[in-house]
C-alpha cells in the first residue's frame, strides 16, 4: 500500500510537470526580449520584459479579435442555453413520440465533422451577404454548440427529482411555469456549466472562423493568432503573449468550475 | 394527477413538448442537416468557383471516381489513420496510468485535476503554436517528412490525455471496492487485481474513450494547420486539411464536397458505434 502510494505520487508529479512545461516555455518566451528570441530562446529570460504584451495591444490592436470572440462566443452561448434548455427539458421530462429519434439525431449532429458543412455554409452565408459579419459566425457556431448544449442539459435535468415540479403542478402551476420557477433555479449550476462549455468551445473554434471571415475586422482570437505575421519571420514574442492572453479566460473559467465541468463531460461525453 | 382524461393530458403534454423542442430542432435543421444535404448534392456536381462559366452540371459519381484515383487523397487518408493510431494509443495508455494514479484520495487532488484540465480547455491553435515554438528551436524537425509528426502527436497527446484520464477515472470510481477486498483475500497480486478486476470492468469506459478520441483524431484540422501547415510538402496533410484546401483555396466546391462526404461517412460509422455503446450505458445507468 505504502509503495503503491509512492508510485502514484511519482506518476502524478511527472505528468503534472509534463503538462505544465509547455506553458512554462510559452510564458518564458512571451517575456523574452526580441533579440534573444532569435538566437535560441533561453529557459528563462533575463531581463524579463513586457514589451510583447505592450506591442500586442498597441501595434497589433489585439483587443479587436478579443472583442469579436467575446461577442460571437457570448451570443452563441446565450442563444444555445435558452433555446437548448427548453428542448432539453422536454427531452428529459415530457412524453412524446419521436423522443428517442430526436435524441439520436442530436447526438449524431454533435459529432458532425465541421469540414462536412463548411462549403454549403460558405455558399449560404455568401448568398445572404453574411460573410465577415458576427451573425455569419454565430449561425455556423450553432451547428456544434446547439447539440452540445442540449445534450449536456438533458443530463442535468434528468438528475433533478421529478417530484419537485409535480408538487408545483399539483399546486396549480402549469408545466411551463413549473419549469421556469422550479426547475430553472434548481438547475442553475448545470446551466452555468453548460454555458461555460459552450462558451469555451465557441471561443476556441477555428475552422469556421477561418473560412467565414476576411480580415482583422471580424477575426476571432484563434484566427488572429494563427495568422500573425512579422515582416521576415514569425514574431514569436507577440504570438506567445497572445497565446497566454487567449488562454487566461478559459483557464480561469475551468479552474473556477472544474467540478461541474468534469461531471458534465463524463456524464454525457459529447466533445473532445 | 386526475385520471379522468388521461389521453387528453397525454396529448397536451406531447403538444407542449413539440412546442418546446421546435426552436432547437429548427436550428439544427437549418445549420446542420440542410447544409449536410447540400454538401451531398454538391458532391454530385461539377462546381468550380474559379470557372463560373462551366456552370454546375450534374456529373453523377464522377467526383467520387476521381477521388478514388487521387493519390493526394489516399496520402491524406493514410496520414489521418496513422495520426489517429499513434495519438489515440498514446493517450489511452497515459490516460489509464493517470486515472489509476488519481483514483485515490490524496491532498491536492482537486488541484491536480484542475491543472491537467487546462491543456484540454485551451484553444487548439494555442497548443499548436506553443509546440511549434518549442520545436522550431530544434533544427530540422519541422522540415523532415517523418520527424514533423513528432510535435504533432506530442501536442495532441498533451492536449487530449486529460480528457481520456477523466473519462477513465469516472469509470474507475464506478467499480465496487468490495471486489478488490475479495480479490485481496483470495491472495491476488496488484497486477492480477488490475488484470482481472479493473480491466474488464473498465472496458466500457475504455471503449467509449477509444471511439470518441478516434473520431476526433479523424477530424484533426486546427492542430496541423497551425503546427506544420500539412508540410513539409504534403507530408503531414490530414484529410480534413486536404478537403479545406480543395474548398477554400482551390475553390473546387464539387470535388471538395465529395471529400467532405467521405470524411462524414467515416466519422458517421465511428459515431454509430459510439452511440450504440453510449446508448447501452445510458439505458443501464439512467433508467
């Protein structure tokens, strides 16, 4: 038992260090002066400078992709959680014909390879002049965000005891009112976890954002970083600074809600 | 519940249900099923945005025949399969080790769980850039046909192992601890306990992780687009990237859609397996 415990500690320490190392390199790189970066970046820079972060917001106008990402991911999340929770409640609690089929379709759609719908979405958005606009990103994002939200929410709603809304309905409340006033407040942690996962997936999305935007005006954070170009070579200092900036909100959300997120992920593993 | 009008109540409930699912269903029809049918339709036509004067004639299965004779397509398929095999097996082994190590109470477990979740949660683009940065310093790796795979597979393993570990950890926590006690009383060694108690009972979780990860590995795009760009040449080009290039760079929408349909079919086959497994799990645990 003793020996086993030590073995486990060693494994965990090794894997945690291993998964932290790339972050350490990225942070170190983002603080390294430009000149040192070109002659092989040192393990830790001396002096550590904030130049790249400064340049990111002055020269690169990095707040623009951040704003775009916030708008697109925020709107997608809001839409999916409201519309999705109605659908999920019906799937979790009400009896109707075609329920199993609908659940199957939703699960199947959540696994659609995005590449399979890129071309028609492009033609569709082009014909209604939505290329390089916010709705032109939010609409495609629903392909993966809507099934994800519904699927996760069905799981959360099923965990709540059915007696609660039955009691409310015996007291004369309608189904919808019982849903709004009894279920929604109780499911709030589940709704929050769903919102966070939907937001994270939308924040991280790359293929659609790359295909349906034309320039910096509407580019999201991942696209902006991936397309960073210097005059002669990749401006690594700024790229890494941007990577850290893009990671921070996601990391904070995940750390704050990790228990809920893990529950949601393992209960209805939809996305990897 | 008053039982005077059970059929009326039932019908009312169903009507309410249809009303509640309608907006989500309409959304999914509009943004997923309609575009997918359109892709299939495109794949049966010649449609080249660079040559609009050709129009969009129906060509039957000609695009599919072309794909079968396309060496770059077969190369991309082979790259994808190889990438999936290498990264998914690494992730499963490491994820299993990590899950076993975490399946005990120790101080700081929540912290460990949180810290391994971060790579999983960050944008794939960021992961790809960080690994490219680390390998760009090493002369010759990213420009070598075979060695260029190393950062790609490492980056994917780094990012996806936590997810596998958490899935397996959930599976481990569902195993009845008295089984281990019984095995210990019978004098089973730690290895035999793992082999004959843990492994068989963990199988469903392992299968779910396996299919799920394989499906995602098959769609790999962001990671390779940013890390190697599919290069050197097309040495690390996966099928999703080839499809993207055919569509958005060469603007061959008919041909690119054909590639899309093939990617879809492979993923769909994997998804069916996944849904059947998950369906079994769901009916066992949730009904």
